[in-house]
C-alpha cells in the first residue's frame, strides 16, 4: 500500500508550528468537504484532526503514475484555495508525520521512508505536554534519535504507546485505518470569510464544493442532471441558483463552466455570507466506450454543454426543445418543452427480483415495522399511486429495509390504512 497525507496548517497560526492543535476557527465542514473531494482519487480516505490520508496504491495506474497523480492533487488544491503540505509513505502514520514536517517527502519503500523519518523533528508526533517535556529533557530532537535508542529502554522511560506508534510508522506493526464514510446524499456548506456582494466572485469559493461533489460522484459511480447552489445572506434569506444539464455529468470542470454562466447572470439581493451545494436524483453512471476515430462524438458533447451554458445565463425558459406528446394526431405529437430532463427518463429506484404474489402484513411495534425482529429503513419513501381507473386503487409509500439477518426487503406503508406495513419483495 502507498499513502498520501495532506496536512493543512492551522489557519490562525503563524509560522510552521506543527505541534499546535488545529485551529477552532476552521469550519466544521472543511474536512468532510475535503474528504469528499478526495474520493476522486480513491475510495479509501481517512479523516484526522489536522490531516487527510489517502490510500493511493491502487490508483497510480489510473492516473498515469505517482508524479502525475501528485500533480493533479496539487492543481486541485490550488484551485480550491486549500493550503496543504503533502507527503507520500508506505504507512499511514509515517505519511502523516512527514506531511506535518512540510518537506514534501515522497517515499515509496520502507528504506527511503525510514531515512526520511530520521530527520523529522519529534514535534510532528504531537505528544502530550508532559511526554514532550520528558523527550526534550533527554535531548531528543529528531525521530532518528528516538529510533537509535534500544527499544526496551525507550519503552521503559517514555512509555509503551510511543513505542507502538514508532513500530506502526515503520511498518513493523499493522495500523488499520477507519475509512471515511461518504454520505448517502450530497449536501455541503461553505462559510465565506467575508461578505461578497457580486455573484461572479463566488465562483472561486464554489470550486471547493464542486470538487467535493465530483469526488463524491466518483465514489458513488453516479451522474446527475441537475443541482442547486443556495447562497445564504443571513437571517434565513436564501438565493437559489438551479443548474440543469442536457446529459448526465460528473466532471468538476463541466459543472464549473455551467456554474460560471449562472453566477455571471445572477444579481444578489444582499451580500452573500455562505454557500450550500446540494444534489439529488443521482443516476448510475453508464460506461463509455472508446471511439474508433479521434474526435467522434465530441461535437455532440460540445453542443450539449453549449445549451447548458446558454440556459444557465439566459434562463431555462429561453432554451427549449421538442418533446414527444401522447397524441395520435401528427400535428400534436410533439410540443415545445423545457430542454432539461427530455433526453432520458430518470432512473427508477431499485426493484426486488423476488416479488410476493400478494403483500404480506407486518407487525408494528412503536411505529417500527417488524419481520423476525425490528426492521431498519435504509432508503425511501417512494410514493406510488396508480390504478384509480380500474378499481385497484393503490396509494403506497415504499421503503428499502434491512432485517436482523442483513436481508434486504421491499416494504410499504398503505396510506389508506394508517399504520399498516406490508412486505412486498425481497432483494437478497
């Protein structure tokens, strides 16, 4: 494995005091937003108090090697306005310590990693104040000086936890990491450092949210056709900027170009204090085949992006297209309609392969459906209303649920019978 660590120095601190704790002035959404962005490079992201660690060993070939991957990471950080110190090492703890040191070390094997760690100051370990004083009292300033001492004596004088950390950093002991859990729905906020009166100026701040959205879509293997940027003005006042796309998109650059047009055409009723980006109706990404001739298909994509940018600048009603209409008369078989959402119908939520012949009633305890024990709802509701014309009227709210044996079920609540839960299908 190969780990990339991104250490962000405290924004309020001066100099390069790596022993300082993270500043409380940093927004609570900063690290989760950055973790979502990191999903562009790997689904294995570890979120710490002052750093982000990415397991990039399996991603090197995809991005054309380590130098190319690091170049893209640095470019993204500059575009997002994030000041970060990078380091690469064979263990997550060594990568973190090297990133805190700020030397930009890149160590792809244990020998080089050990040599790089030897020159790193002990302050990167962020020891407790009593332990840091004891280490300083022994005259130990660098990690190499710690490693040169006999392990037994080092543990007896400075404690076993320090000894274990050194062993994990050197790869002598396993160091399992807790992966960041990417949210089921994307909605991230960003507090602006100062009020902004002109909408186009918001593009620089919005880049961080767009990059986070693109990384989240990469992990989810999803695309979207629409999203909404909410601009907060304070006192509960919001300005909504909806964006629509002719074809499903997932690239940050494509989203950003359309967002730029929307912001340039927007007049703010009051200075902006914050941004919130939310995306719903995410569709599964369809695999793209390589084309035989270079440039084939690019014209269609360029036209779709042009229409998206025109709609963002002029308004959705200014760019219209033709849509099919359910009428046998040729002159009424098509109507002018809004362009967005006409290319493909939205993807349906998942359906179970095993559908029961007739729904089975479920017990309910304290408002919670039971099937061999309490069920946990993991998706839904999905409202289905139909059949009023043939006497089989159905008005149901469907949910995906999981039982105690990790079996996925399709259940619904009948709106005509309050409190009535039914099992209708089984996924696995």
